C-alpha cells in the first residue's frame, strides 16, 4: 500500500505534534517526489516578522523523510531510517505560504537496494527547496539520511 499525504499528516499529528501544531502539512507524495507546505502565522513566527527557521526545517525534513518512509513501506522490508547530518541556507524572509519539494525518489530506491544487497547501512543526501507564493527561493535544506536493513536475530 502506498503512503498518502493524509497518512503522513495523521502520523505527524500523533507522532510529531510540534510539526503539526506549527502548520507543517504534506500536500502530495508520489514515487519520485514529496511536497510539503507551511504558512507563516503567529504560532510559527520569530521576532523579525517571519517564519522561524526551525519550522522551515521541519517542513523541509518532512519532504525528504516522508519520501524515505514511503519507499521503506513499499519495500516490505524492516529498514531503519535516521538523519545523520544536515545543511541549510536562507535566501529570503519567509512569509506567506512556503512549499518545500524533494524530488529524489530514485536516489532513495538506490540506497534501499544497496542496504538490502549488502546488509550495510547506506547514506543518501536529499534536498528540499522552499519557495514562497511568488516562486522565489526562501530556503534550501539538505539532509543526509541513513537507511539500514534490520536483520532478524538468530
């Protein structure tokens, strides 16, 4: 069964309430991409009348992480996932609705295939860029995800 945006949002509400409360939502998820969004509001603001950087980070991480979760689910295998590193750059004040997109589903497929073949953990850098309603780049995040097959104990 494929992962849907509704399932991701329900997961966030139950397991990641900070992201859900601040307005982070999954808008769409496919085989190759995931789009998340968050709207600037009182609950996610900083003192400079823009969106707090960490809220942007949650939306960006969700765009990459939901794609990884979906790929793991599709594999039918027991695979762990964890962020081991990240980088971010901020280009414009974040106000209004910001959408983050990750379109690297194939890179995740490769990492999962490698961990299943070798039994070794694999890492993959995934990017999520956030654009405002005018199409202007607001922030760009990169997350280094590790995936590793969980082998059954004998």
